[in-house]
């Protein structure tokens, strides 16, 4: 493992990422990070001397945060892991450093940067990303403190603003679409593929908000589908019966995590009207389906553009959320400054102890007391003045002065 040769401070905290704002779902899927790729990134980061990092990969974004020598280190890691060219990444990426990168992380966790404003599903994804990195030894004091402060800000925004009022997320946007576009939706045959978090949420919303009961679940692991089906009083089938279920369905919701499309045009019945909603990244419904007569295909990018009264109300809450973030960010920056000061004071203390052993003073005062007085004076000045090396020189002069009084 190579050691880093730079301080683990705010000036070496970087962010490189892509999201829904400048890239479509197909492009984002090329940079989506699997667990195996994440494991490789963590191991390789240690070899390259990257001090701390974590990767956030969701349907709407892939971001790598880290304490590194420079941004290029992080970008190279991400692109090597995915096998994608760096020039493509740079053409659609946002690159930030220091305070700007910190601010972005706060806004992501608060739902301000979500594809659907106020969507807090991202918080759970952040927790999982940091947890995995921590298990691999990738989280140090800087990111640990920042992560905790970010979670605190997100909680305050959620509890003290109406930014998350109503029920709006990618999965719920799908429900809104079905409600508005599908006649008599509650009586339709629905096939839901994938029973992970998004699939579960979508399924429950179909039942709770639209009154749908004719729902069939399919999952790669049949036991998971059967467990959810039993809980909700609906039907589950093994994936070997998928093609038959596709033929019978009026509405198909895909919330899986396959590496390639699960549904292609050849599997769909001719002459039948079907609404197909793809909530997956990478897309698990082949784009060719949109060209088939009678088939209405919707993906996460299109869902995000759905606007309703709830979202308009949330826009009014942005200033309050920003104020909370600013206060929490200021607390973190104060911690960074204090941490930096403690490091400097530690070095000065060692130097003063060295001077004391090499110099004879006429005072009878305990050297440890003299050193502490000097450090206290220096710390007070550092809190109110930014004189960098001047404080160090003053400390030495003060120590010598104490010694001859």
C-alpha cells in the first residue's frame, strides 16, 4: 500500500460525478458501479495512496468523493473500474473541490439535487455507500465527520421544512403516471419485475394509492417475491413463467438490476395495448419496445419530468433548506479549522520542548507550564487572525521571553 503524501484536509477533498442533468439513463448506466467494481476501486485506491473515499452510484448519479492528490486520481479510478473512456466522463461530469464539493454533498443528502426534488431515498443509498467503504478501510476522520454532519443536515431539512411534503419519488411518479394515463388502472393486470427497495415501494403504492390488487410479482430469487406477495396478499411466480406473464399483463413495471434488457419487443403480444415502466438503471427494457404499436414505454428520465402541485410546493421550501445546510456546513468548516489548528499546535509544542532541552533559562517556572501558556496564546490568536507562519515565530519568541523573565 502506498502512503499519501498530502494532508487529509479540505483542500484535498474532491468530487467527480455525473447525474441526470447532463446525461441520459443509457449513458449513466455505463458508469454505474456494481459491488464487485466498488471492491476493486477500494483496493486500488489503497495502492495509489488515496487517503479516503466512497462511491455513490444510483439510477440518477454516479459520484466519487475522496481525499486525494488531485481530481484525476478519482476520475481514473472510476473510468478504469467501468471500462469507459475518461474523455466521455469529462464531457458530462461536474468536478468540484473543497467547499464546493462539501456543499454538493450536503445538497444531495437533503434531496435538493435529486431528480425529483425532496426525494429522500438517496439518504439510504448514501448510508450503504459509506458503510461499504468503511468496511474496506476507506473512511477516515475527515469523511466520517463530514458524513455525520451531512446526515444531521438532511434530518433537519426533513423535519423542519416541507421539502418532502406529500409522497413523491421515482416510484411514486410512476404511480402518478398510471393514475393519469391508464383508464381503470385498479382493474388492470399488473406485472412487477424486481422486488428490491424500489420494486417494493412501487408495489405498495399501487395497492395503497390506486387500489390495484391484480399484481403478479417476479424476482430472480423467487422466495423474496413470494415473501412480499404473502405480506401484501398478491401473487408471485417464478421467473421461468415470465414470458407468459408478459403476455397477460396490461401494465409492466420493471425495477430489476439486470446487466442487460429483461424485456424485448419479441416477447410482447401483438395488437395489445400495454404500459411499460422501466425504473431500472441500466435500463432493463430495450428501447426498441417504444417503437412497437400499442406499447407505451416510460423510463426514469421521463418520469422525472412529471410536475405536479406537490413539486411546486416543494420549490418554495428550497430557501429554508439552504439555510439549514449553510449552518451545518459552517459547523463542519469550524471543525476543519480546529483540526488544522490542533495539528499546528502539536508541531509547535514539540519544537518548544526541543528548544527547552537545548537552552538554559533563568526562570524557575516549570517548562511545561511555560509551553502551555505559549500554546494558549497562540491558539487564541489563530482563532481570530490568519497570520500563518507568524504565529509560529511569535510562539518561539514568547517562549524565550518567558524563560528570561
